[in-house]
C-alpha cells in the first residue's frame, strides 16, 4: 500500500515539473508570460498571444497538419 502511495506522489511531481517546464518554454521561446498576464488580470492579452501563435503555426504548417489529419482519418476508417 505504501508503494502505491509513492507512485501517486511521483506522478503529481512529474505533472508539476512538466507544467513548469511548459511555462518556461512559452516564456523564453515564444515570449508569452502566462503567469505574469494572469497575475495582472489581463486574460485578453494572453488569449491574443495564443491566437497569434496559433495563426502563425497554421500559416506555416497547415499542409503538414492536413496531411496528418487525412492520414489518421483514413487509418481510422480502414
């Protein structure tokens, strides 16, 4: 029983580390400060930055995304 409790704690710690790493990655690679925007109470700016990031990603990688989507769709059908 004690061993199972350790696995639950390890999973929680791993999730926390992944979230922190994702926040650091967004801050330094994409210049999106999620923690700062949420603490300042300006969620509109955060949503605008996510929209800009999504629009730029779609503009660059829409062909690849559509090919993967069609491949997965055909794979599921067959």
